C-alpha cells in the first residue's frame, strides 16, 4: 500500500500552462481566474517552489477559515507587507502580529460610530463642493472626479483646515506617483535592476520622504497650537496605548496617516465610479433612490439619521461592490501546517482569495452577473452573509468601513438628487492590481429639474 501523503492540496493547475499564460495573467488575471475556477474547482493550487504552493480560492468556507475561524494562523503575505511598507511605512495595513494588534487597538476608537458621526458635516461640505462643479451635458471621466473627491474627503477629515489646498495637492500628487511606481515594481519584478539604475527607486523614496515631512509639519503645528478641530488628527493625537498610557510617536503617526490616505481614497473612488456607471445604466434604480431621498428628507433633517435611513441607496452601493469589489483580492500565509476541509497544507502556503470571484460564484448567487440591489434588502440580505466581503472580515476587517459608507451614501444621494445620468458605454474595462480600478468610464451628468 502506498504511504499516505503528508500534505493534500486542491487540484493543481499544470505548471507549464501557468508559465505559458503568465504574461497574459499578469496583465489581467480576472478572465483567467474565472476559467481556472470553472475547470479546476472553487479552490485550485499552483506549485511555486520546491515545497511551496499557491492556492487560489472563491470558496466561502476557506475564506471564513483564514479570515475568521483560524485567523491567528494566517498572516498577510510579503506582497502586502514588505512591498507596501517600503514606501508607506509600517502601520495598520502593512503590519502583522503583535505590532499590528497594538496599533489596531489604539486606532480603532477614532473610527467608532460616534466619532464618524462627528465627521459627517465636514465630509458633506467637501463632497458638495466637489460634486457641484461637475461639468454638465457632456461625457465626464468619472474616476477623475471621484478620485479627487475621495482624496479631499480623507484629507479634510484628517486635517480639517490645517492643510492648505496647495499642500493637499502636493500630497495627492506624491501619494499617487508612489502608488503607481509601487504597482510597476510589483508587476515587473524582473525590471528591479533597471528601475534602480535609472534612479527611479531613489526618486520615489525621496518623494515619500517629502510627503512624510509635509505630514510631520502639520502634526507639529497642530501640537504646538493647542487648537482642536474635531478631525481624525485630533482623535489620533488624543488616543493612548492601553498598557503604557502613552501617545503614538510622531514617526508612527506619520506612517498611520500615510496609510489612511492610501487605503482610504482609491478604494472609495473606485466604488463611487462603478456605482455611478451602474446607476447611469439603470435609470429605474435612480428613480427609486430619488423616491427614497424625498421620503427620508420628509422624516428628518438630521443628516446622520438620513444616512442610516437611506437603505435602498446603501443597497445600490452594496450591490455595486459585489460586482466590482474595490479590494478585489487578498492573501494570507499560514504560520503552521493547517487543515481546511479536505486539504492539508504545509506551513507557508500562499493563499489568495478572490472576492471578485466569490461575489460572482454561481454556487452562492443567482444571476451572479446582474445588477440587482434588492439582494441587499430585507430578508434577502441574510443570504449574503458569509459570501460577501467588500471590506474583508475578522480582526483585519477594514477599519474605515463606517467612514466609507457615510462618504459613499452622501455622494451617491447628492448625485442622484441633483443630476440625471446617462452613458453610451456598455461595459467597464477593469485594471486589477492592488485595487480594482475602472478604466475610461464616462458618464453624462444633466441637471435634474424634477
Ligand atoms: C469602499 C471603500 C473601501 C473598501 C472597499 C475597503 C476595503 C478593505 C478591505 C477588504 C480591507 C481588508 C484587507 C485584508 O483583510 O486583507 C481593508 C483594510 C483596511 N482599510 Fe479599507 N476599504 C475602504 C475604505 C477605507 C477607508 C475610507 C479607510 C480609512 C479612512 C480604510 C482604511 C483601511 C485600513 C487602515 C485597513 C487595514 C486594517 C487592518 O489590517 O487592521 N479603508 N479595507
């Protein structure tokens, strides 16, 4: 009788096929993932070293296991930690283990519901200022509008009036430049030597130093002014470590603020772009949102109450993030050997979960590719538990969930209340890397007269 194998992995994608397709997969992995899942099952593996495997999954039980059930055994991979921290520093998004936990405990209170409600006024003002400038009557590149909006919302929520328009613009420029270069480095690892030779690595390190200096100056000015503004910076300055009762060091605060900028603006800009496009394609859904707004505004004038009552608007955003999850994939590595269902995995296995594919898995969703906000209303919503992860799950779930939802409901309700939307495009081209970016989405905005 053959000896029992110590490890047991899901069906394997042939190595030759993987190498053959690797260049095309690197450019846009989404269609390949879909075809591999259809052929090899909801979790498949690829050999990526002598003893190492990569697993890719759209399975709900595996996802729950690594993000929640046995999360202590699963760390974020080096792509998410080492690469990102090179320019962004070591903070919530890029740390693992005890240090991550310490930071999460410290920062979490700044994102509690009551604190977020204090930011609504500031957010609303910024959103209205940005959206009322949208040019009317011609196709508008939506991502550019939403990217600007989302950056400003994070910027003013963090720094209120402490950062001038000019400084925020410079920060936005640097953060975007550095992020784009980071993406290049991840996509083209074999060109590392070339980037170094051309001085690109040094240039981007200098840029990230410059952004750190800008943030540092704002922090020091705030500290010495003794003024309070009720913004996120105030909250982050006031928070204390449980064990020592000490505040965060300025260096750590700079890392965390940089990370909040990065994690908080592109994701939201993507979601707002996808949602605006889907609404432009579904005027009947816009009519329903409008009806809801009129109803809710007649019930209360308090904006925080209005936001929690705009359930249909929220369902449209949820459904948009089901079809196009801005954080479309995540990964983890197991610290120790582990068993998940029938699989027995050696430690250090790299596991990717495609939220994009999980959200469209025909085993969990009826008419998976259709836009239908009703899925997230009333009793229907129960069916989405465990198969819907736009903000991740478990202890590393997005800390900015409440922030993002307030921002998106404010923006989408303002758009529908003030504009009629249309588009001549039928599909959205996708650029999936760290986030799922929409390419070239154009929508026409016209003043809504009734
Ligand atoms: C639509 C908007 C957003 C989406 C879809 C989103 C999605 C996510 C997801 C899926 C994760 C978990 C990743 C993983 O487990 O590997 C995450 C983590 C995180 N997000 Fe968001 N996010 C959004 C907005 C924001 C905003 C507005 C902020 C801050 C202002 C933010 C800050 C963070 C941070 C700091 C983490 C790391 C948390 C930790 O590991 O403890 N995000 N986000």
